[in-house]
């Protein structure tokens, strides 16, 4: 379970990027975190994976803080518009990512190649990342997020920059991972995909949580997109 | 420690494949080869000129490579957000700084040793003896580069690559003037003396690593003196890298 209790984050002591956010995400569920640009989604996800710490409040992933090494062994994170070490090949980068985890260190080449096959960039495994398209980088970002077979997966805009085929493939992988009982937390702008994948959603606006619960309960008789736009405009 | 080494390996791979680095190394090798021509212009002092210019060339090109690779190393990591990958994994910010330092030092050392190999070959092919003393000079040069890499990483944490380059060049200049500054401090008034003494102890004394002139004149440096210089470099690097790590810890990513 992911337990977020009253977390706040201020930048430069002025901007309240996240304001008193509380959420509970059940194990094995897919949680979609929505909000307009600048709402605080990325700030929140960075705190969840331990890149930054909240100014107030607490986060528990499983039974521990995300700052604990043991927690991070079980976390997979894909940042928004991922940038890589361009001079490395896709396979080298995945090997590098894998070696940073105790439980996946020394994974065989075949095992790593299997992951690259899963995200459909196996053919480009020996090409330098600088030659990759945006979509290929996105897939590599996804591959490194699952390289340690994590229990909790955090994805920041995972479908951004992918063509319809790529989006379908990544969605399929998310569904497979969900079936394996993993907990998935993802930020997205693409509401149709959120609707298709998520059990629960949270909506954040100007750093404050304005809704948290099942998708159907939020959208009522409208599409998620229409209800989302209507709700945000009314604030 | 394991993750530090994993980051160091990846940093080494990344930097050693930089095409601009290849360009600088090729240029350095051409320069080392050209010392033969310059040596032939002297009257009976060919090998002396080759050794003099060769060691100076290794130093200058080593410096260019160090500054070129070091100025952007942490800055790029933060700006391009590759730190997000690292810090969401069981990796501390200290691992990142130390890994970057070791990876870069390995890349600079390898390229410097390549230049040393070309230099030794040039000296032997020009009729000189195997210049084993120069190995010590280049080893101490690598120690100097280690200090500069640590300083570049420190600046790279909080400033732009251009500013980091300018500050490091200033420190390089001051660092080689420190023995003179110490002398000057002895003859100065009380306030100036304190300020100059503080400068002497805060800035890295890079003259400790410069034995090229002695080596060119076939003067051997004692093991004790070289060991003190190595110890000085290690202590300075540890302190600066620790400071860089503290600053990175405070940085909001």
C-alpha cells in the first residue's frame, strides 16, 4: 500500500507546488494521477520515489519511507521525457540500471534482452541511445523502470510521445504488470488511456487534491475528459 | 560503494566515447609527433627539446581534456534530469558525485597514459633513452588533474559549465602561483599576511605536482616528496568531493 499523509512542498519558500496532499493507494491497483500542467503531479511523484523530500507530511511505501534503500529496491520509476546517457547503447543503459539494484545486479544479457523485447526495442539494443527516436527513448525509460521487477511502479507521462501502436504496446505491458499484482502509479494527460487502465484516480489542481476515488464515480455519465475539463474550469 | 563503481563505469564509458575527446587526443598525438620536427631545429639538443615540449604538451592537452569533460559532468546530469533515474534507485547523492569523479578520472588517466605512450615512443625513436622519469611526472600530473576534476565537479553542482570553466582556470592559475604568494606573504603587513596565508591554505597548491622541469633536466624527485604530493592530492580531493556532495544534497532537483 502507498500511504501519503498531508505532504506539502514549497519551492523558493513561495510557490506551493503540493499542498497538504493525502492519498491511499491499495496494493495491486493502478492509480492515475491527473491534473493540468503545473498542477504538482511531477513534484508529487518525485517525492514518492525519494528524489525530493516533502517539507511537511509523510510517505510510506509498503511499511517504509521511500528514502529507505530497501524501499527503493522495490521501486521502478520512469521520468517524464526521459533523457539518457547518449553515448551508451540501449542494452548498456539497461545493464547499468539493473546493476544499481541489489536484487537485479548481474542479470544476464539474455534476461535484459527479454525486457527490451517486451518493450519492442530489442532490434536497436546495440545502437547508441542518441540515435533513438522519442518513442524508443520512452520505451527504454519503461524498460529501466521494470528491470528490477519492482513491486511499486511510478510512471510520469509514460504514453507521451508514443505513436498509437507504441501506446497500445505500453498499455498492454501495464495491463500485464497489473495482472502480476504490481502497484502502478502514473501521471498522464491522456485521459482516454487513464480511463482504460486505472482502478482509481486522483485529481490535483494548483497543488491541492480535488478528487480521489474510482473513475466511474468521478465521471458519472460523462467521459473522463469532459468531466475533468468541466471540473477544472469550475475551480 | 558498489553503486559508486557502477556509476563510475558508466561515466567512463560515456566520456571515453565522446567524439570531441577523440579530436583532442588526435591533436595531442600530432603535437607530440611534431616535437621531432621542432627538436631537429635545435643544435644537438633534439631529445631535450622533444622531452621539454612533449611533457608540456601532455600537460596542456590533459588540462584541456579535464576541463572539457569535467565542466559539464554534474550540471548535465541535473539539467538533463538523468539524476531522476539514478536517485529513484538505491543510489545516494554521494554515490553520484563519487561515481562521476572516479569515472572521469579514469577517462582522463587513460587518455593521459595514451599520450605518455606516444611521448615515450617519440623519445626512443629520436635516439633518447627510455624516459622512465617522465612516468613519475605524468603520474603527478594525473594527481593534479584529480584535484581539478574534484573542483570542476564542485562548481558543476551549482553553476553553469562556462562559469565552472572560468573559475577552474582561475584556480589553476592561483594554484601554480601559491609558492610565490607564500613568499610574498612573509614580507607583507599583518592583514595582508593573514589573507595571503589563508589563500595559500585554501587554494590547491598545484606546484606540488609540477616536476616536469626537474625531469627534463634528469633530476630525480625523492619518493618521500612524491608521496607527500599524492597524499596532499588525496586529502584535497576527499574534502572537495565531500563539499560537492553536501551541496548536491541541498539542491532541489
